[in-house]
């Protein structure tokens, strides 16, 4: 069990602030898809007029326009629809691994906090829930105070246990009350059948999967006699890492990631993969910039 604090680099949020205009423009689509829709009657912004049709509410008629033209027109408004964002963050022991400055969990936490930060700027609700083989469900709320409380909580998370993403998603889907944005951040190093099942369970939502790997996992640099330790189980394996072994490892990892990608494609979900040596802001911004505007 890890009892260390997981520091979140505050400079990450300073960079987000510098790019506020561009990010907010992209987030209008990234977080809500068809977030805005046309309505007659009350709304946020008047964007035009159309002729009155039987069945339209009388209070939507623009009587000034009628006085000028002697024709009935109704105002059309652009109405904002809030969207709740649910972020599921892997807190299993395997996320504690690091061959560099940041562990996978610290990197993943910054990504999760970045998504929550943008949601907060639109004053929408969000929740970051951590999961292993069970899930600690957090109720969605809004506001910067909640964001700061969430970050403080994540910095104190103790990493332990294995991952059971399908079981956790099965529990969590009952806590989602309407169509939402769901973001899962994990190393996704478990049975691909469980990952596929979790994806299909969330198929009715706007779904994003973000895989975080250490560079040493993505591309094996070890060679020769080595002792490998499974962080989740503690099991140790003495082995010899030959070039053939490393080549087969890369093939298996690529096949695993392709299987996740294929499952996501079937339900129109998005899948991104980053290693912890990629600048955190670059990784975060990549997930926004690739979404359609």
C-alpha cells in the first residue's frame, strides 16, 4: 500500500488559464457535443426569429416585430444544457509505478483534475471517483471549492489492490442519472474482456478512455537477467529479457491496445494513450484538440 502524497503540479493549471479562450471554445463541444439547442421562449441568447406557427407559446411572440410588419414572429434562443462529467480514476497498486519523475497515478490525477478544472469553468457538475477492485463513488457537484477539495483528497489517496474495471463500472453506472460525459483514466493493464464489457456498459454516454503507461512499460529498455515484480500481487519473476522476448512483448501490448481501440470505435467512444514522459499539458490538450469543433 502506498501512503505517500501525490503532488499535483500547480503550473499545469496556470497553463490552462493562459489558454482559457482556446480551451473554452473547444470544450463547448468536447464536453457537450450538441450542448446547445434552439428553442422558442425563454433562453440565454436571442439568435434570430421565425414566423409564428400554431402551437407556439403566445409569450414567445415578439410584439414589437408585429407592430413593424403586422406579421407574427417568435424569438429563437440558444439554450444551454448542462452536462455532468463523471471521471473514474484507477487507484490500483499498478498505478504506483514510476521509472521517472512522475508515477502513473500522479500523471493520471493531473489529467483527471484538468478535465474537472475545465468543467468547473463552465460551472457544470463533475465527480472524480477512484477505483480498484471496488469503487469509491463521489457525488457530482460544481464549483471551485469542490474542485480544491477533490484535489486535496486525491493527493492523499492510498494505492492498493488489483483492478476490476467491469465490476466497478457496473456499480457506478447506477449512479449516473442522465446521459453524461464519462472519462476513465487507467493503465488498462487487465483482462481485455473486462475492459470491453465496461466500455459496452457505458455505450449510451459520451465516453473517453485515457490510458497512462510508464515509458518503461510502453517500450522495454531492460535486457538480460531481470527480476520483475507485480505491484498488484507482489509476485516476483526471475527471467531473461532477450530481444525476441521484448519484440513479443511489444506485439502483445499493441494487440491489447488495438483491442481497446476497436471496442471504443464500436460505440463511438474515444481512446487515447500517453506515457508519463509526455508533457502533461500536451497530453491533456491533445484530448481536447482532436475532438470535433
